[in-house]
C-alpha cells in the first residue's frame, strides 16, 4: 500500500474513533441526565410514599442519595424496628451501572444475607411510577419476610 494511503486510513480511523468516543460520552451524559430525571420524578416520590407508610408502622426508614457503591443511586433504607440500623442492609435501590459496553439502571434489593438484583432497565424512560411502587412494596415484603425468620 502506498504510504500516503496508509496515512490517510490512519487519520480516518483516528477521526472515526474520536467521533465514536464523543458520541458515547454524549450518550452516557444523556443517560445520566435521564436517570436523574427519573430518580426525582418517579423513584423518589414512590420511595417517599413507602417511607411514610413504614414510619406510620413504627419504623425509621430513610432515603439515601448517591451513597451506594455505584453512582448515581437512590436507596430506600427500611430502618426496621428490632433490626440493627446498619448501612447497607434491608434496603431497595436503583443505580446506574456500567458493567457492559452500555449503561443500565439496576434495581436491587439488599437483605441479610445476600443482595439480590431485581431488574435492569435499558433506559431510564422505562421506569414508571406504577412499576417502581410495586417493586418497592414487593421488596419491603421480602425484607420483612426475611427478618421475621
């Protein structure tokens, strides 16, 4: 191959790689913005409702923002009466993970003994108020059942 053509291909490939990186970073930034919007518009309000119900039942729940290992995140820590008030157990949360070539929203449950992934969302726009509420209630029920043994 002529040297000028080799150089030309190298420059094209470098420009293409730079553009793909730019595009990926822009997509990643958009994904994070969309998660922040879903967290404030959908997830946090559902968690607040569950928090109020748990408080009425005599528990001390709280919502933790960006305290999980993966960030951004939001967790509903149940603060169950009669259970140790330790960080990182008896909670249900959502966070953005980058475990593959693309970001995902992971919904998860942490109850002693092991944590459990509940679901992954390919896009924050898939997270609906009804779905979050049902997932939170199911997770709280599971944690209560585990703590009752």
